[in-house]
C-alpha cells in the first residue's frame, strides 16, 4: 500500500526529519523512543524503536539514496515482519512525503491511519 501527504515544508527539511532517527518521535506520534547508533540513517545499520504501550520493534536500514530522497528498511516486532519504502518529492509549494508498506494485508490496513497521520505531520511546519 502506498500512502502520501503533501504539505508546505521544503523537501530538504522533510528529508532531514525522515532520515534523522532522533527526530522521528516529533512527527510520528506512535514512536516514543529510538535507539540508533548514528545521527542519520545508514544502509546496513540497525536499531530499535519503542512505540505506544512499550511495543518494541527492531529494524535494519536497507537502502538510502540522499540524492533521490528515498530510503527503505525492514522492521520486526515479535512475529510481525514489515518492509517500508520511504521518500520525499518536491511539490509545487512544499513537498510530498510517501511510504509504501509491504506486509500482510491486515497489518497494512491497520497501520494505514497511523501512517497517513504521521506523513501529514512530516510535511507540515
């Protein structure tokens, strides 16, 4: 499933929010804490996210293309396995942030409202 949101934030600012794990909780309300060894995501690196209710997920960053403003990662929490592709595209006034979620359909459908809300916050000032 692909979701997107367009907002007034310049693409480079939304990209920084997307690729700096310490900032994820500022725009993704379901993320409470991130344990990650780098300031900016790097391919092949791993970390841990703590979400609402103390749910913990471990992740590995697969790809990062700063020029194209795209990145992907794999996330695991208990038996759940998800893969995400993310990106930021320029828009007429601001940018469009997007995510493609790969997982079992019930998981994708359940995550969609949270993802849509988060994307709106990602691209807003």
